[in-house]
């Protein structure tokens, strides 16, 4: 029973963290814009989710291997530091939003999303969550959240993304809320690891 609860908590943490990190992110905006430009909602979101999964699968597998050889206390400490780092990167970075044009193919779109995710804050997030909760809860939670964000953004592009999220003020608010979520989560992880 405890293992199922632990996996469920890992799934929820992963989904929440990736949802927060992807909300307003360039890949979310790119997916929404590409879906609107091509008029292929389902295929575009599926390609985006596939690229996200492919980019993050090696990170989750590496986290699984690392967790077999390091003490749990050190893994929690590493995870906490990664979360705080991601939060600070989000807060201190300049916001980017790449929109993909009408003429782009699904292959180009897949490659763009794949390359955009490499080294992204989602990978640090997934690595840290994999170290704590394991491969399956971290990866499934991340994929679910990524798909949800992209489905929602593509579905409401004309009303929300083009009118509200594209404004500088809205992106700034999202950036600080998301960054704060990661920093606070990292501090909580430090308490869980009995570091603070």
C-alpha cells in the first residue's frame, strides 16, 4: 500500500512540476501556434508529446541508474538543489517564446521541440523527481502534464495565448510564480532530507 501511495505522490509531484515549468514555455506556445497554423490539433500535440518523451527518457533512465548507487539522503539533497536551481534559472532568465511558422512540416516541428527540450528545466526537474520517486511515476507524471498543457494551449490559442499569455506582464507573472514553485519545492525537499 505504501509503495502505491509513494508512486502516486511521485506522479502528482512530477505532473505538478512539469505543468508549472511548461506553462507559458516556448514549447507550449510553439505547439499551440503550430496546431493553429496547420489546423492539425491531434497530430501536432501527439508529435510534441513524442518529442518531449524522447528528449526526457534518457534523463529519467540516468536518474534511475544513479538512484541505485547513491544513498537516499544524498539523492534528496541533489534533488532539492536541482529544484532550487531550476527555480532560480526561471526567475533570473529572460523569457523566450518561439513561434513556428505555417510552412513547417511535422518533422521539423518534432525536431524543434526535441531540441528545445534538451537541457531545459523540465529535464532537471525530471532528473530530481526520478531520484526520489523512480522512473515510472516521474516519467508518466511529466508526460501527462506536458500533454495537458499542450492540449489546453492548442485548444484555446485564439482566446488565451494570442491575447493574454503573449503579453510581457502575463509572461513575467507566470515566470515568477513558476520559479517560486520550484524554489519552495527545493526548500521542502531539503527539510525532507533533514538538511535544514
